């Protein structure tokens, strides 16, 4: 029987879209689900402020009366403008190991893109860089982090069969916590702080939520990452949403902020105790007991892993050793917290400066993920 593609139109359809991976990956020890309420929010046009800057569709694949795949088609008008291309993205792309299914889903995304004059397709990508992006193509035998998602090995085979080529790769590392701050890091941190009149700033959740410091953090992220692959510069209302979503619940003990003598934010490191096993235990749901596992992992009994969510340094202060100040402040807290290793975020394979910062530490390659693309003219 042929594959039928159905657009998500109702709340029931959306729930089916969000829950599909839970069935697809049931029993897979390496898969960490997204939080259900986050997914429902991200894919709801009434709740996701990026919809104002995008065109998007959500599609379900059925075969023999069974749900067998899903995909979102996204036209990010900010990224298309800033990067001067006409690209439709595919994201939230999951499917059974049936090439008829993956082909039907991609063909529907292509049709969506052509409807609006797009000339290329790429993914997996989301609305912004804070959504899941990239498809795992190497490193399938280890649990995913909470922030970066896992997929089965057959996904790559399907992309190649569909005529997609590599656009860009990210790599991930497991970095082991040293017994103490390396002498070189401590020495550089002291020199940099004195030379550029920089200091570590303690911030509170009140300052983030009520005194506009969250906006400052995302303004720095915009300035830092705007030149990286297909980055979407975040509009103010999207930043407001992300401040509530991402900064509202993190443990500020594992966040380091550096300011200059004028009080301007110039560097930032955001890390958090890994929630991978906690979210697995709750199946991606907060209720009835998922919240307990998350709170326990964040504040009561940490897992061995710490997730290194992001490091941002203002372009004016790049290549001046400011990263050393971040690590000099952060490492003692990580040691005190009892963490054994950190899970890096996805790093562009061409971004040698970012990868070189780990040279002073013992590390293992963990995973490679890829964005695929092709022309649809």
C-alpha cells in the first residue's frame, strides 16, 4: 500500500506528531526524548514567536493505516534574507526504515518549498539554532545528551538514497574533568583580567527575568554566532521567549558571566547538569513523575555528566584569552559538583578555534552530525 501524507491541522494531529518518536525509539538506550511540552510549544503557531518570521507546515506519513513518519517544512525568512538563499528546511524528521516513507515525506517538503519559490532544501534544521539540528552520521553507540538528539543509523542511508549531499558537519566531544584548573589556564586568566580590566559578574534569576539581563545574554549570543553556518539572528520577542524557556530553570552556579569595566557583558559560559537519564526515566513528560527526576538531577543528585551548552565571547574580545577566565571560574565548581566529564555542544568541524580550547584536557570523540542538502530547482 502506498504512503499517504497528511498535514497536521488539529490538536490531535499535533499530539500524534510529537509522540511519534516515543514509539519509534521505544527500547533504544541511546535515545533521549525531547520534553513533550517544549515540542508542543515549538510546533504551535500560536505559541512559537518564530512563526511570525517563517512559513511552515507539519506533515504525518501513514502506511497501511499506521503512522510511520513525520516531518516539518520550514522557510526561515530571517536566515534566507541574511544568507541570501531561497531555502526550505526540513526538521523534526523521523521515519521507520522504509525508503518509500522517507521519500514521500521529503517530496512533501520539496513541494512546500516550491510553492513559495524556494530553490534548495536542507536539514535537519529547526526554526532557529536552539531547535534540534543535524543528523547523526557517526557515533551511534552512546547515549545522546539532553540538548542534542539521537537518530538511528539508517537515516543516513535514506538521505543518500534521496540524492542529498553533505552541507556541513558538527562534531561532539566528551571532555573529562581535570583534578584542578590547569596552570596555563589560571595564568592566562589572571593576565587577561588585568590587561583588559575584566571581572566575573554574579547574576541572579531576578536580574535575568526582571532586569533585562536575559536580553543582554542573547544579544551577546547573536553577536557571537551571527557568522556561523545559517545562524538566525534572534528577534526581541523570540529572545523573550527563550529567556523564559532556557534561562528560567538553569542552575546559575554553573553559569559564568564576564563583564568589562563599563559593566558590558563580553563573555558567557552556560553549562548544566545532564538531564539525559532523568528525561529518559520520565519518557519526555513532566507528569506524573518526570519533574521529580529532572529536579533531582539538577539540584539533588547530579549525573556524572555536565552539558556544555554554549560559550560566547564578544567579537571584540576574541583571541585574547577570555575563554581562560571562563574555565578558571567554572572548573572548580564542576569539580566540587562531582562531575566526571562534560558533553560538548555540537561544534562545526571547521571551527578549529573552538575545538582547540579542549587541547589542555583529556577528551574523546563522541559523535558526528550532519546537515544534508540539495537543489530543488
